[in-house]
C-alpha cells in the first residue's frame, strides 16, 4: 500500500524521489541509432559510470498536455520499477533528465528480446526461459504488482541466457480492498489482452481492470510466442479481427510441428491460462509448480 501511495503522489505532483535521479554527466549514449522503438520512447545503448545500460529516451512533443501525460506515466513506471529486485526482473537504475531529453536508465540486455534471442539460438531450452518469466511474474504478484503488458517484446535475455521482464509503463499496484487495480485499462497490446479487458460486460466485469488473472492470460500467450517465435493470432493481420475472435471465445490453435518443451501437459496448462473465464485461470504459483 505504501508503494501505491508513493506512485499516486508522484503522478499527482509530477515529480519523483531524488533516489530515482541520475545526473546527466554520468550517462553517455554509445549507439549511433536506436536499438528499438515503441510507444512514446526510443531505446539506445548507453553507459552509466562505465556500466552498459539501456536508455529509454522519451519522445517529447510540442503539446504541453501530451508531454504531461507521457511524463506522468514515466514517473509511475520509475517509482514501481525502482523498488523491484529480482533475478528475472531487468534492473532499473533511475531517471536522467538532460536539457533536451528525459531517459529511463535500465540494465542492458545483450541478447535483446526473447524472440530475437531464440532466432539466433534455436535449440536453447525454451521451457527454461518460460520458467524465468514465471518466476519474475510470481515475484511481482507476491508484491501485489500487476505487469499489465506481458509479451515477447517485454521479455529480454541477458548475457547469461536468463530471461528478464522489463517495461513497467502499464504496471499497477493492486488495491488492497478488492485485489484489482484502481484505474481502468485504456492501453496495452491487444493480441495478448484478456477478453474481460476487451469486453468487460460480456465477461462479467464492471470495468476493464488489470488483475493477476489478466497477467496470467497474457503470460500464456507470451509462452506461445516463445515456443513458436510468432505473435498470437499471427494469421490475422488486423488487431480488430483478433479482438472479435477473442470475444467470441476463439483461442490459438496448437502448432502442428513438434516443438521441444511443448508437451501435451504444457499445452493444457496454456489453455487453462487463456480460458475466457478469468475465475478459472490458475495463479502463477500453480503455473510454476507445474512447469
């Protein structure tokens, strides 16, 4: 509850604790081009006191209101991420504010996303990477934190071949009273999104809240992504078609080819995790016990 209060305070006052800040003189950008882009930021390789880091440089627009919304989101992300310490959570160092840019400074992951890593290392143990992600997710859920945007692009692999969860821009701290987040969901990655978020009324939910159960749903689709190397519903080019499928209860089909680690038991577990009735999904502890 203290973390939730701190997050709300930072968001409301458009500020953050001094412990989150890094002087600009200690940060150096070393890549000529962004290593990745998405949302409202570009990711560059950099150095923080000679330590390799990822610099998530926030794009600043000409509209003051738009900038305020983006910066508030960054403050929230920084406050949550700064308090996380786990082998399977990418380490966050702090925020760097320079005259012309605003950056989130995080651990550099030399192998990039889990999907890119597996393209280069196709015989690597996929189930081991999935267990890494599950252990990171259990850590978050034990702290009453919901990630809110689990997918292959937000799972990175470090130099030791360990998968780590990153990008906490949509993460929330669960409300103590009802075990759900306090704000309605308006963002996220549609192909990984739980049906009760896409159409709350249809699935017996008053509003579209992020929950542990919605994380479990996204996690199972990230599992599929790790096994196949393809995004969920990759046969559908349009997100709108995917939404209609999910609301109608159409779920992913099992890949016809044999994939190491994707046993009948693991596939059944994935089906449990992405089933439409959120009340019947297993919690992350049960998922980990099986894996």
